[in-house]
C-alpha cells in the first residue's frame, strides 16, 4: 500500500489530489516532546479524513523531557481521532539514552490505552541504539534508494513499512514528501460496534410539525447502512448493523445531536 508521512513542513495539502494520485495511507505528525503539538495536526487530520484516507499518527521522541509525559502528550492528541494505522513512535535522534526512553514511553502509552504501537527508525540507527526488548513492536524502517531495506539486529528482515525516499512527489503537495510502502501489519484490526441514536424528533425533517418520524430524511444520514427502528413509550430511535469502529465514528460526527452511543 502506498503511503506518505507528513507534518507542518509540508504546508497546506490537497488530500483529494493526494488520494487521486494513488496514495492510500497517511501518517500525520501529532506531537514532539511533552508540550509540542504539530500546528497542522487538525488541518491534516480533517483533510485526510474527508478524503477517505487511512490515517495514523506519530510522535517524535526527544531527550529533553520525560518519556512518560511525552506519551501522555501523544495519547491526549490522538485519543479522540480515527486511528486506522498503528500509532508510531519516531525514534531517530540519540543525544540521550534512546532505548531507556523508548521503553519508558511504550510502558506509559500502554498504560493509557490499548492501541498497538509501532516503531519508526533507520536501520543503522536501530543497530546502534535499540535492542530486542522492542522486537515485538512492528518496524517501519527508513532506508532510502533501495527496494528492500536492510536487515536489523532487532527485527531481522521483518518490517511493516518502508520509507524509501524523502524527496518524493505527490499531487496535492508542494515540494518533496516522504514516500513509503506499507503492508497489512501497519493496520489496526478494527473493532466493531453499532450506533444508537437519541430519540428522534417528530415532524418533517425533524421540525416537530406533526407526530411521527420522517424516516426518509432520517435514513438519508445512514447511506448504505442497514438500520433498525426501535421504540418505547418515550419515543423512537435507530440502531445500526454492526460496523467497523471507523464507520461508527464517522456516523457519530455526521449525526451530531442525534448521536447517543456506540455499543459493542
């Protein structure tokens, strides 16, 4: 699967043009250190989401603050967003105890949530700074100008992503962009659930002009989703079929005040 990784350095992006150029996946820089949030995080996320791209986020690990607070910063910024790709810890600078910070970041992040992490790093950097204690976390490796990246001491020949250039060209992005080949191991196995609405308003398009639900209008919000009408003495609501969690979150945003819950 063709993918890019981006940050504020890539400027304003036309994500529809990006998708139409064959890109399927996008990793977005979320955070760095304990206090920094990428200034383009919201714009990049909303643009990629609206274009229908699979989305993931990465955190740039630094040695100037505790890795535990860095993990908290990362988690807070991505927890309410759609994560189709494994959150990624970007490990590429070494003016500190890299493996210690990496392990501590991972431990704290896993205490905060159940999202599965992956590691981004360069092959030579990994050999010099990392060890087998992180081998269970999938590798996204940077190795430019080759079709198959180098083996590493930690992961051997295994990898789920290969960043093969930092000077690629993609429609919708001005200037150079990182290009990657990704494989299924980068994807989060999506949980499923179903959406439950609040009690639906009576009347034409919910204007309460008569007793009864304008089902044609209501169901227009659930394009190609099977829905079930439920009711009790208080009113009527909709429950959907079982859906991927990403679709549930999409419906949550679409329904607005009509949304009640996601059940699993």
